[in-house]
């Protein structure tokens, strides 16, 4: 039979101390400083301004219609070639100097207050085109609203 014997304790070793749990210090709830409150208020205001700007103002700058102010005598940069009665949606149409190499069309007329149906009927520009002249119609009309029609001829 075997017995296990523990070695005797060292004469200068202190008896083990019972483990005592000391509570962790509880930090008092910190009150927000004046600077933190101000930053919170400024942040909230900034968020509101950004949302309002996107909804009401900045979006119009990002999607700016560069032909909105075009009038007879202006020139428009190259657009996709469309033949017959086809219609094609175009992005990036813009007014350019008529002396520019980008100028591809002359604006010979403008008709405001047109619906999409009126623009599609292709009668808005008939008074601006000569009989032997090939004419093009460019319109910017939001769905269900009215807009404008530009009457264009190919720049010679």
C-alpha cells in the first residue's frame, strides 16, 4: 500500500491567506460636460442640415440640367444619333459655345410648358424648322409634369 505524504511546510512560510474579494470601485455616473453637450447639439443640427440639403437643394446641383437655360441661338454638344420617330433618353446634354468643336446642334427654338405627350407628338417645333431642313427635338420633362422642348438643327 502506498501513501502519499505532503512535504512539511517551510518554517518561514506564512500560512496561506484566505482569498478576499474586494469590490471594484464603482465609478460615479459621469455628467456630460458642457462641451460634450454642445458637440451633441451641433452634430444633430448638422445631420438635419445634410438631410434637408439632400432632399431640397444639393440634389438639384448634382443632377443639374445643363440645357435648362438654353434658348434660340445657343448650341448643344453632340447627342446620340436618332432617326425617324425614335426617342432615346440622353444624359449629359449641355449647352456649349457655338464656336466650340463640341457644338453639334443649333437651338432654333424653345417651347416651354410642354407635357411629355406634346413633346412626343412632335408638333411643338414644326414652326421652327424649314421645309428642307432636318430637325431634332430635345425635351426635358419630368414624369407627370411640364417642361421644355428645344428645337434643334444639325450644325453646319
